[in-house]
C-alpha cells in the first residue's frame, strides 16, 4: 500500500529537523525527545500535524503503541480538514483494536460538508464494532449516498443491517448496489459475493440470491477484466454457483493469457482439474494436474489425485507410482497409504501391500483400514487364518468408533475367508449378515447358495438365493453355474443342463469347473459320451485327479 503524502512530507521534515538539531545553538529544535519550535518560527498547524504524525511512526516502529496513538491523535487534531490523515490514523487504531479512539477522530471529520463516502463507511465500520448498530446503518447509508460506486460502503451497510437483524433491508441494500451504474468488474464481483453470503444467512432466499449473484457475475464477465486476480474470482464465483462450463471457460482463458503470477496459474489449474473431475472428464483433469507437476513436481495433492485417476482407469501400475510418490513427499498423508495398498493388491503384490501397511501401522494409531486391508492382503496370499485375525480386529475397531465401516462388502469378504479356511458355520453367519445389510447383494446370494448346494443342505433356500442373483445378472457364468449345480442337487438334471449350457456359453474363456459340472449333469441324464467329453475338456484345462478318476471309471470296457 502506498504511503499518504503527509507521511513522506513528515518523514522528510523530521529528517531535516533532526539534522538541524545537531547544531549546538540555543534554538535547538529538539528538547527532551519532543519537537519544539523557536518562538519566531512557529509553523502552521499542517506542518505541526506532519511532525506529530512522524513522531507516531517512530513510536510505532519501536513498539510503543500507546505513545504512537497519542501522537497520531495529536496529528489528526492539528489538521481536522485532512481526511486522508483521518482515514490513515483510524485504520491504525482499528489495527491496534482501539475503535473508540478512532470514533472521536471520525465523528469530527464527518462534520465537514464535503466528507467522503469512504469516511462515512469507516465511521459505520467503527460503530458496528462498538455495537452501535443503528448509528452504523445511518453512517453507511450516508456513505452510499455520497458514493454509490464505493463497494466498501455497500458492504458495510449490508453487514450493519445483518448485525441489526434487518435481513429485508440488507437485501434491499444489495439490490441497490446491484443497480449501480459505472461500476467496475471488481465491484460487481464483491456484490455477487455478498448475495451468495445472504443466501447462506437466509436459506429461504438462497435461490433468489443465487440468481442475482449470477446476473452480476455475467455483467462482470461482459466487462472483460484483465486483472488476473479479478478473473480468478470471477471463475470461482461461477463455479460456486454451479455454472461449471462457464467457470471452465474463464479458468481456461486465464491460463491462455501470458502468465502474470505462477501462484495464480497454479490455482487456476487446480480449480480446472477439480471442475473436470466433477464433470467426469478425467482426461482433461489429468492434463491440468500433469501441468502442475511439470511446474512443481513435489505437489502432493496433484500426485495423489493423479493416482486416483489412474486407479479408476485401471492403469494400476501408474496409480501405484503416484501413491508411492505422494507418501514420499508427505509421509503423514494417511489415506495415500491405503490407496497404495489397494493398487498393490490389484497388481497381486500382497507382500508389497503388507510392507506398506507395516509402515502405516508404525506411523498411525490402529485403524479399521489398516486391519481390514491387512486381512485382504493375507487373503490374497491364501493365508486365511491370518486374514480372519485381522478382519476380526477390524470389526472390533469399527464397533468402537466407526460402525459405518461394517458394510455388506466387509462381511462378504470376511465370510469368504471363513469359508476358505473351512469354517462353514462362521461363513454362513457372515454371509447372512452381509445380506441383512444388502438383501439384493448378488455376490453374497450366489456364494451362500453355492455353499449350501455343494454340501447338499438348505437346497430350496439356496435355489431361491441363486435365482435372485441370476435375475440381477443373467449372463454371469458363475451365477449360472451355481444355478445349474443347485438344480442338479435338487434332482432336476434337465433344468440343470440348460443353466449349465448357458454358463459355458457365457464364459469369456473355457473354465474347468463348468465342464466338470456339465459332465456330471450329462452323466445323470445318461449321456455318457457327452459327459466324458466335458470331463476330458476340464482335465485338459486344469489337471484334476478326481475328474481323471471319473474318466477312468466310465471308460468303455
């Protein structure tokens, strides 16, 4: 901020007077640290005001705030018509948190017939700080009448009305500000921001306030502001109002202009990436984030978001690298550890995942995610006993603090580990919990139904669950296989054959289990050659001693 003219004049006068004070004559100008004037050369009040102001600056630099305020008060008193001085001094008093001392100066200055809108706006601000809301409103109304293009006056009036619990008057004041002519883009953006604030303070007016704010932002855009900060605020305002395409256009235009400020460009790119992600355009979001990394390779957030984009697009190796870099740059970024583990598990690297989880365990307190993902990693290793230990620990942690983590998917994975470890009853219990939380979860319906079918128990209930799963996903070969198998166990081989043939047809690649089941069903129907052909195909795909014995036992004599 530039210094007022009286600052430089006073400082120059002070320097000159100090030099003069070095002369050892009886007319020395400085006695006891205070400026004194020779009787024959007493200056006019304006000069003395400058000197008092200079004293205040020196006291301020020394941290002598009370003395500084006394000097500034004297400076203002010596020049009551100097509005610039009054504004400067009262700004300092507000910074010192002494609005009551500023009030005296401003009330005197406000009696001048040509007092400006800025002065009345400052007076209104001080009244508001002192809790004198009616006087604050009156002062700000004078400020607006004196200068309708002075944004700070409209802002202070708006705040004073709200403080005085007058929302209708606050809205009318905003409407008056919005109708002002000859105003700048910055003014329009400021009023638009106040409308947005009003929509939050008075929720019933949110739609109306947003419409007015958008109208003002559109007017501001039509003025084609060139200032980068103004353009950034315009784009942010449009984004907040849900005008995504217009906001993207403004941010893109800002980036197309010659760079004024690297920080502003970075902010624009970050916002563009956010908007593109919100619109589902991961490609353009990634372009902006990669541009950020070219300028700032250590940007943690850009690395993290690019990791998530790569993961969603199944570029899992790249996702792993981005997440690993995120942790390297910020070892305290907890979520990045869990996302890195997810990428490592998707790459079938359970050893890497467990090593990452140990790093997280040593840095953070025990969490649901650490235990849960450790369980998943051990399940990948087919170490189901260890997996169950960590799933159990995850459930205990979640029950204590985060019960929302105990989802149908969690209980399903827990159930799979129990089934694989041979704990059939535990698996049934967990699958039923999964279905209690999500009755239409097809994967749990199929898994539980197939478990019962394999063991020949609860066959009617198993058929009901599997048929629901098939209805949800008619071309899922695993679900069709389960349906065929439960029908076979129910003694319905012809119905089972139709389901199994559909499963074989739906499979993306030949599956040995499907051909084994197909062979059993065909054998039950007396189609020996077809059954042997199916078993033979299964053994070719994956050697299996049990199926080989079926072939031997049915070989022609």
